């Protein structure tokens, strides 16, 4: 009868010991810039950016294409949300098709995209006369 009371906490302690390194590993995989925007879920933002078709004009990491460059764009989250709901230029208005949370996630994703390297630091590009 007494054995079960020793056994169960033993299992729990083992499981906890296994879970802690796994959780730590996940935390370390987060991109470095994630701290800058703790409100958004970067993974979901990346997904929503494709699902809502933003990527078709702004490209997959928001580098720009038919649409403006969005990665490393210093506009505020509020300005970002307002623009997507009611753009001023040729971008189609999204109104309420994209939720506030999805937009916060997309914003966090765009913030997490690392800056492009300086072209001067790429040897091949400097070999062109
Ligand atoms: C059909 C092409 C197209 C799609 C789809 C699109 N955009 Fe755009 N977007 C543009 C263009 C073009 C601009 C440049 C300004 C303008 O003409 O509106 C722009 C500008 C923006 C800006 C303003 C950037 C700035 O610095 O002022 C934001 C923010 C933005 N887009 C976010 C999004 C998001 C988020 C989505 C998906 C929900 C999206 N866009 C989907 C074409 C598009």
C-alpha cells in the first residue's frame, strides 16, 4: 500500500526532469528579436501572412515585391493595423477580414525577420565591375 506513494512522486519527478530541458530548448529556439514584441505569436503570424495573401504582394518574409517592404519597417502596431484595415494606396482593404490578434501576430513575425546583410559584406556582389 505504501509503495504506491513512493512510486508516483518518483515518476512525477522523473517526468518533470525530462520536461524542463525540453521546455528550455524551445525557449532558446525563439528568434532573438522576439523580445521586442512579446505580444505576438511569430509562428502564427508567419502562417497568417501566407493565409491572408499578404505574402503574394509583400513576399514571404515581407521583403517587398508588388507591395511595400514590411520587414524592419518601423511603423507602430497601431499604424500597421489601421493601414491593413484601410489602406491609402493601391493595396486592397482588408477591413475586418483579419482579426486584431492575427495582425498582432503578423506584426510580431515581420519584426522577427532578421535584417538583410550589408551588400558590401557579400564577396560575390563586390566582384561585379
Ligand atoms: C494586392 C497586393 C497586396 C496585398 C494582398 C497586401 N498588400 Fe500590403 N501593400 C500593398 C502595396 C502596393 C502597398 C504600398 C502602399 C499602397 O499602395 O497601398 C502596401 C502597403 C502595406 C503597408 C504599409 C507599409 C508602410 O510602410 O506604410 C502595410 C502595413 C501592409 N501593406 C500590410 C499588409 C498586410 C498585413 C497584408 C495581408 C493582410 C497585405 N499588406 C496585403 C499591396 C498589397
